[in-house]
């Protein structure tokens, strides 16, 4: 067997939920905002006047779509997925506190889910930060995560602020599988504020505004990230993703959709990954007996 065939065989056997390392892109902005809210650097209604770009050391960060100078609230920064806004908020938090928040949400280490060979992602150490690092991390660039880590982190946002070890099994022979009580990472208030703001992503003007499930209020975040190929960011290969939950006010279902190198010319998380979340939710919510939220 040739090396390329051997590598493909390994990839085919990979549990991508626990073994796929990728840059999360804008789905990570929820944790940037969580850190700022919890540290009382911002409130949901705090507003920032944002230029079309922002310079951090030797890097210029721009929006994914052209715009003029705008004033956006924190909620609008999430809903519109503003790169400039996320970096502005991240700089308000500061590198030392931001580093602590990354690890507090469980990134950079395995979640402990009951599956062998779990990857831990790659998070730069604080003493490895360069001048432009805080222009990258708040956007979900410059670090890698696994889908399971993102699911665990978003579950903490959805469940009232508790980071728990994911479980593969609910029960064995009718007996519940024991699980830890978890660790509180954000307050109930911060969790509730984030859930409300993430509703805006699927609302009018949000990056996933075309996705809906009649009778249910949805929440989540889109992400679009350039793939790292041979050590550099590709201009042609992307990761499109969406992490969402429902019902937004009292979440019972959480779904992560990640599309590796989407084809067909469209590569944005809002148009590639978010619709799949909508289709899954439209089937799963009634199937699981989860009552409509409106």
C-alpha cells in the first residue's frame, strides 16, 4: 500500500468528532464575547464605533465583506460576525486574561469523552504570543480545536455556564452512566445573555438569517476559516462551520456542523453549514419530543 493510500485509510477510520483538528474561525467569537461579558469588560448593549479595518502590530484585520465605519453593539458584532469588532473586544480583555479563558473553556486539552485517541487541539502558550496574536485568537485563528471541544464549550454556554465532560452513552442496561457535575466557567447571567445574542445570528441581518425551524427559536454561530496547507493559509480551501442549539431559551439539542473544504464556489458557514443545522434540527426537535418554543 502506498503512503497516500495508507494516509487516506487512516483518515477514513478517524472519528472526526474527536480526532479532527481545525481552526474554528468565527464560531470562536462566542468565547471571546463570553470572556468579555464575564470579566465585565462589556455588556450586551455596549457599542463600539468600528472602522472597516483594525491594525494589530504588523497585521491588518478586515471584515469578510466591505462596509464603512459603523457603530455596533456587542450583540450585533456577534450577529454580523464582525472581525474588527471581535478583535476590539479581545483587545479589551487583554492577552493574559484571554489566555486563561481559552483554557478555562477546555481548549488545548482532551475533553475526556469516552473514546480512544482523542486529540487536544493546539493552543499557543502565553509566552509564545507575538504582537499580532491578539489579532488572530479572538477570531478563532492561530489555534486549532476539535469538534468535541467546541461542542463542550457551546454546551456550557447553552446549559447555564457549566463545562461538563461529554458522554457517548446515557445509560447501559437501563442504568444511567455516571458523569461529573462539571465546572462552572461562566455565570447563569452571562450564559443567558450569550444565548440571546446568538439568536441574532439567525435573525434578520444575521449571518445565518435564512435558517429557521417553524415553532422554535434557534441560536448559534457561523464560522468560515481558511485551511492551513503546508504551513500557510490557503486562498482556495476553507472550513465552513456552524454550532447551534435549540430551543434558544432552554436548550435541549446542540449540533455542530463542519464542512471540510466545501466545493461549488460557496464556502461560508452561513450558507454551507448552517442550513444542515436547520435540517437536522427540524427533524430532531419533534422526534425527541422537544416542545416548540413559540
